[in-house]
């Protein structure tokens, strides 16, 4: 059995925070605001995985009202999501994701993001595709007020 899940996340850009996407620290004058490290890409991947397995969303599993998740590295959350799926007999086959940001330019960081996500999900980096695009200066991303991410994940029941 195979299933598909879709995830979406957005966070505002603010001064005084590191910009972390796909587990990579990216030099930029602003970072993403959130309860955790606000890694919008990993949050979208988590939501896609959980959705595909019918397990709710990231907020259900890691609520921002819980102090243990304050400033947590989102890669830890992704590894917990992988464990959750495995407990239900699922494994991730591949990930396709898109980052939506006017700035900074992200192309040079995409291979490391794919490697991080692949490592955390136990799949080859080649099974993780990440794209980056702008909105041609339209909307909140175009005005550099925030960054958005979308992800689609294919999962399959483990063969036992």
C-alpha cells in the first residue's frame, strides 16, 4: 500500500533569529520566527509525512504550548516523525519540496538540505528533491516578510 501526503508551512522573517532551512544555517540578516527553530521546510516535510500516514499534523505532535519544543532543532522533530511512521509500519519513499522566498538565494544550500532530510528519514539524498523559487516580489514572500515551504511525500507500508 502506498499513500501521498502534502505539507505546507510559513513563518515570518524577523531580526535577531538564525535562518535555518532544511537543517542548514543560512547567512541572512533575518531568521524565521517560531516556537522551535522555525525551519519551515522541515515543518512542511513533517506535515506531509504525518498527513500521508493519517497521523494529524506537526502541531498535534509537537505543540507550541509545550516548553520542551522551545527553540528545538526541527531535525529532531523530523526524526521523531519518522519513528512515528515506522511504529505504524510506514516508510518514506521520496520527498519533493519547494521553498518560496524572495531572498536569500538558496540554490547553493539545496544539496545539503536534501542530504539532511534524507539522513533524518533514512532515505538516500537522491530521493529528496528540493526546489527554491520566488514570487517575483508579489505577496508577503515577495516583500521579504516571510518564507513558505510546501512538500509532497510518498510513503509505503513496510514489507514484513
